[in-house]
C-alpha cells in the first residue's frame, strides 16, 4: 500500500457542514477502495492566481491516505464527478525530512610553514607592482616609428 496526498480546492462559499460532509464522502470513497485515511489537514483560504470556475478565492484542503496503486485510478475518476471540488491533485506522499549535512572532506595535516615564508607570501600577494608611467613624448616617438 502506497501513501498518497490529495490536495483539492473547494469554493469559498461552502458551509462548514458541507465541507465536513465532503471530507466524510472522500474518507468513505477511500475506505471503499480498500484504503486507509491517515490525516485530514486543516483547510486554509487562498487567493488563486487565476479564476477557476469564476472563483478567485478558494479553500485548499489536503488528505493523506494509503491506497493500492491499482485502485488509485478508480478513486481519482470518482473525484472528477464531485461538483464541490474545483480542482484536485493527487501525488505520492513523501513526508518532509530534514537534510543530513554534507560530509566534509578530510583535511590532511602537514607541517606548518615557517613564519618567514608565510610573511613573504603575504607580501607578494598584497604588494602590487607599479609600472612607470609613459611620457607623452615617448608615446609620440613610438607612434612615428610605427607609422614610418
């Protein structure tokens, strides 16, 4: 038996009793196909990115359930017949688990360099070599040579 997550949208104007009856109907449909309901998450209101069946605000409901993969198609076809559900999406449920930290590479320790070498290396990296600036006369002479 695989775990699935069904997320569906219902109209904002549904009464609380209608939402509860819809949840009961879904639970009965899951149990009728030899499945088990694990969890009904609390619905929340969401503004839609675009209107769905002329509605701009809907409630997002989520059900986590277990069902055999061969019975999933029958269940999802039954969802399409329900008029109170605007849209639905069924995915394989993967509970959130925090990532394990990446392994760090082992650092091989070597003998420390003498302080004088470290000082010389830092001087090399920090001191920039300044080029002497060319005089305007020199540039003019070189241009004359090139052009002749």
